[in-house]
C-alpha cells in the first residue's frame, strides 16, 4: 500500500512535457480534444501547443495524429519575480496614495500573497473593471502588461486617463499564480491549472483542473474579490499567442452578448499594434472548461475577455518593451469604452445597498451587484430594459440609459419567514439547525449556483467546499432572513478573540491582509452595513462600532 501511494504521488507530480500537434482539419481537432492533454496557449498555423504527462503522450502516439517535440525556450529576463512584483505594486501605492489602495486578496498554496491594486479617482465610481495577469506562471508577459496598465493609469496625466479615473475604478492583479511564476510553471504548486479550476462548466476531465471547482486558494481569492466588487468588464491576460477572445469557451454556441463582445474586441484590435493580432470567439479557437472568463460572465455577468499578448510566453526585456508598447494604448482604449449603464440597488426603507441581480432578459447572465448594491456594465447602445431581483424583495422593472448618470433602484421588502434560525453560523462539520420544522432548504447568493442543504436527523449540512460568506435560505419555498454564515473551510485567516465596547470592536487573530473590508448584518433584513476599519495589523483589526446596534 505504501509503495502504491508513493507511485501515485509521483504520477501526480510528473512534470508535463510540451508537444506540438498538427491539426489541419476539424476531425483532427476533435480527435485532439478527446486526448488527455492540456492546451498550453500556443498556435503556429495548424500546429497547436499542448501539455501532457506520459499517459497523454502515449494516447497521442496511438491517435496517429502528427506531432513533434520542439525545444522549449528558456525564460527571458523581462519579468518580475513574485517578491519583486509585490514591491513594484507597493511602490505604486506609496507614490500615488490618493488614487490607489493596496490589498491582499488571498494567499497562494505555498503562502505567497496574491496582491491587488485598486485604482480610482473618485469615491463614487460608476464603472468597475478588473485586470488579471499570470494565471499561468510561465506566461510572465501577461503580468507585465497588467502592471504596465496600473502604471499608466496612475502616472499618466493625459485627458483620457483623467476621464477614466473620473468615473472608473480599476482593479489590477498582476500575479494570480505567484507560485507558478516562482517556478516558471504553468501550474500552481499543487500542479493545478488555475484557468481550469473555476466553478462554471468545470470538468474533471480537463488537464489538471483540480479536485473540484475552486479547490485552489488562488482561484478562491479571485472568487472572493468578485463577491465583494461587481465588475462590469474584465481582462484575463495570458501569453503564448496574440489574440483577444470572448465567451463562450466551453461551447461553440454563441452567448447572448456575442455582438457587443465582438464590437468591444474590435475596439481593442484597432488600437493594438502587435503584428498579426487577431480576434476570436473563444471556443472557435479551442474549447476549455472551468476558465476565468466563462465563470465571470456566466456567474456575475461580467463582460470578460481572454487576452493573449505575446507568442513568447516569457520574453527578454527588449522584446517585453515592445509588447508593452503594442498593448498599452489598446488596454486603455478598451477600459474607456464609452457606453455603460450603472446604478445602485437599495432598500427603500433604509437606503442601504443590497446584493441584487439585474436581469436583462431570460438568456443573458444577470449582472450581480455585490454587497453594496452597486453595478455597472458596458452596452452597445441604450436605453435597456431590465428587471431587478433581490432575495427577500419585490422585483422591479426599470429602464436604464447610457447617458453616464447612475440610477438608484429602491426595492421594497417582501414577506419573509420569522424566527426560522437563531444560530447563524455553520459548525466545523458544516452543519446548522433551524428553529422550525422544514422539508426542504435551499441556499443561494448572487454569483453562485443555488443548491439544497442535506437533511440530517438533527439538522442540515452544506458541502465542505461551500463558498465562505452570507447565504440566503429558502425554507419550503419561502424566503427566510439572510442569516446563514459559512466560514472559510481552509485558509490563512483566523479570528481567535474579540473585544467589544460601545464605540469599537477589536478582532484578534492571524492572516489579516492589507485592505480588509468588514460588513455587519443583524435582524431579519439583508442589508450589510459597512463597518469602518480604524486600523489594522497582521493580527488585529480595530473597527468603529458607532454604526452597530447597542
């Protein structure tokens, strides 16, 4: 048994071999899709670059497809190591404190910080955009393009940058996979392809997709960010090719926003000076499951793109300078897309923001507003008619134009079940109890697929991989208070003690990253009240408690 386990571990840790496969026909491409190989972001005419272990390479030999091994290029010097990237972001935040904020979004499998930079020019931005780099650690030019976008937005004082910062908040995460960057590996330190680990159309037959959707701390960090901030548009930056692709990636069926996505891609392509740069629907290039952009669009309504910035994944510094110039104007012009709708969903009685879903039609994934009720999204023209839904509130139809002004949508509370649950925290076994008898209990929250709790003899349970945070409960078809909180199943953050008085709350623990956000909720309603952070360290958070009930 010990020998078997050792062999199994060695198989899992086998370093993938890069191979180029010739696929001149649709039949060849279909045969390739059925093989246990992973697409590795690269194409040379009808030749595509793949990754595979011995099992996949043996299957490739049996398939009779033509293939060849090409010498892998050594990584160039035009990139920053994980600690150097953190230092670069810290320097930007220190140089431009009025327009930027440094945040620790999470930690990698090996404990490296996943650092983001929030860039803004107003306290009430109407638009929110996200740029992610280096999901794959060997694609270092992707991280440099993301960092350069942050530098341009902060250091450039041109009219177009002023216009962007007057109404747009941009979040930049150069290293989603810092462990992979450190190892020059496509995968994280658990040998998982992070861009196959997201929870929309996740497929266990993909090459190294993880044990389950969001099994990895890096993808969970991006999921947590999307749960806190509603992004209207996003770029997931990669390297190994030179193109811009849009959803869907898991199917060749077109999304309801195909026309808008292709028009926005055209705008990027017109400003991009990379030789041979091309535009594509994602699945027309190749089909993947569990990638960032499908999840962002399918779960949050974000118009998210996969941007491939260079044929060489890790260029030398001189070539890297060319890549930055070629994409610099294009990234900025894409962020500056002129037609957006935006607004905030609030409780009509309290005026507080509430998480909501903005439905454009029955086919388009709804825009998710996040806990503050704020939402935004590019459009191709206006006005547009939507219907706003929030758990425990009456739905409301509204028409929104693209004039640039933000709308406020005030929803009225609906009837809810009273006294359904007192203890609002699942225990270490992911179980909870209700104060009333029930036959069926479902959980839901914006941006997540709803699911049913498992009935037990003395309560209910939720899966161990349930996303941490606040969940809506529907009991026998009727809404209950927004009351169940699921703790993080595994992570670096722990709260060990608290001290409460009438003016402040102090939390003690470990793993508190920079840029902590805190919300409170109480009673039977679903309004999350932001609680100001007075000061924080790695082990303590001091909160202003004046907004909290006695």
